[in-house]
């Protein structure tokens, strides 16, 4: 074989390897960035509900208690709490949340 052909093959394979490495690294970084953005958003949403949820716990309210008109806001907060829970479950099923984070 001609040395120029061998050099071209080696150069081509090297370029392919470098391209794969950077592509793989970029995909991993994008995945990590997405997971961070998801958790930042979820935590902000949970933080907005935290005071209401703590109040429900302190008052020892049951779900039946939340049906009373005076506790309508608490009831909505409980429902609002389950929305990000469902979204987290969805993103976990799509493989967007690291299994170690999900288990924690």
C-alpha cells in the first residue's frame, strides 16, 4: 500500500475519533445542563408551595378537611404539588434524570 493512502486512513480515523469524542462530551454536558435546569425549576415550584404544605402538616389536616371552603387554597396547593411530581416521574421515565438522583 502507498504511504499516502495509509496516512490518509490514519488521519481520517483520527478525525473520526476526535469528532466522536467531542460529540459524546457535548451530549453529556447538554444532558447535565438539562437535568440541572429541570431540578432548578422543580425546586422553585416546590419552594413556592412549601409554606402551605408545612401549614397543612402542622394543622394536621386530612384530605377531607381540604374540601372545606376555608381550606380551598390548601387543597389547590396540594394539587399543585403533585404536578411537578408527575413531571419529574415523566422525565425520569424518559431517562433525563440520573438514576442516583431519582433514588435519592
